C-alpha cells in the first residue's frame, strides 16, 4: 500500500513538473514574440484597397515588431479562401488576416452555405485600422442636383431609375439597397462584375446612378463626369468637403455605411500577443505619414481597440444580414 501511494505521488509530481515546464515554455514563447517572421494574409488580389492597407501595415509592423511581416495575397471566392486559411492556422500570432471586414460580414449571410469559417467564433480582432467611405453619384444626364431632388425623381419614375453595382454582395450594392428600403424607392439594380465596368457604363450613361467608393468615383466627380449627391459616412469626408452626408441631405438618422478594414487573428491567440499587436497598431496609425499614405489610397484611418472592433463587427453582421433578408439578395 505504501509503495502504491509513493508511486502515485511520484506520477503526480512528474505531471505537475511537466505542466509547469509547458507553462514556462509557453510564457517564454509569448514573451519573446515575435522571434520569426509573421505572415499577413491579404485575401484579395494586389492593387485593391485591402492590398494597399495590408502592405502599409505589414511594412510598419515589421519596424515595430523587429521581425519581417510578410504580405501574402491569397485571393479567391470573395475573400473567403484567405480568410479560411487564417481561421485554420495556429493561434500563435504568426499568421494574421488583413480583413475586408464589411465584405466578410456580408459574405457571412450571402454565402452562408459556402463559407467554412465563422467570422465571430474563428477570429479575434486585433483592431480596425481604416475605412473607405462611399458616395452616391449620378450621371449628369439625370435632372437632379441634390439628394432630395434624386428622391423626388425616383418616386416620380418608379422602376425606371437604374443603379449599378460591382456585384450582388458588394458593399456598394447593399448601401444603395439600404438607402432605397429606408425611403421606399423603386430602383432597378444592374449588376456588374467589378467597379471598373460599372463606372464605365455609369459615366457613359448606360446606367444612371450608383453608390461607389470615394477613391473609385473621385476622379470622375472632379472631372464633371459624375455628380456627387451625398457621402454615406456619419461626417463629411475631406476629399469631398462640399458634399453633404446622407443624414444631412435627407434627414435619415444614423446612416453610416463604410467599407471597413481590420486585422484579425485566429481565435485563441494569447492575449499578451493580441495586446502587443494592438498597441503597435495604435501607435502606427497615429503617425502623420501613415495617415497620408492611407488617404492617398482613399482610406481614412479609424483605429478601434479589439473590444470596439468586435462590437463593430457584430453591428456589421446584424445590419447587412437585415438588408440582405429584406431585399431578397442572392449570391452571384
């Protein structure tokens, strides 16, 4: 009996020692983070807003972390391929996602049968880093000068006023659907495969209106080829200071629609690593040169903490889920 007790105590001691050593090793790993290069997965092709933001953040995080942060474009399936890759990666801080959070939130409802990850359960937000505002524009042939005239014209011509979008589930399309629903407008949707073809036909007059990102529409507005009616943000944007917000132009309360971007980590990533990454991001986004480089791409810096980011993602999921359901929007 005595030998059995001694044997049990010995086994317990070994287990405790092993557990203690494992904890010590884990703590040392976290303390030394990062001790190798970090991969920042960009789930869209080079050249778009997600890619531009991702490369700026990778460059700046490389400096602050003291290790190379490598941008890795893994595009396909509306950003879902890259997102799924990160969701299934080890939760150790060495694989991160440069998320197009608005698009991911929309895909959650629109492509629910095809998505293999859960935006809320499989990721932990490191932080929102920036937003791209949208602007409502019309071809100059439309006889309206402001948003109130646009609304009156649409009501007087139900089903005749067309609006373009870059795809069934694009934020541009859903912003117009939300606007249309709140005002009871009967508009005809004309989908395109990308913003480029949509803008070409809008400028040419083949379609008459659109909600588009400010960077994509700005040059056409400045050239007089499109007329800006309102921006979709809560406040006016510096690139179009004379264009009112939707709330200013129509009285619709709390109309605030942007394309939002942030960095996500696999769920379960240790809090000390998350805190370190977020603290570095906060400092990076305060630098005037970073803000200028972001704005040159049409991105407005918009730092949010992990907790604030989680709440904003929940808001996006709820808001777009309702719009998709109410408008009966289906995936391409």
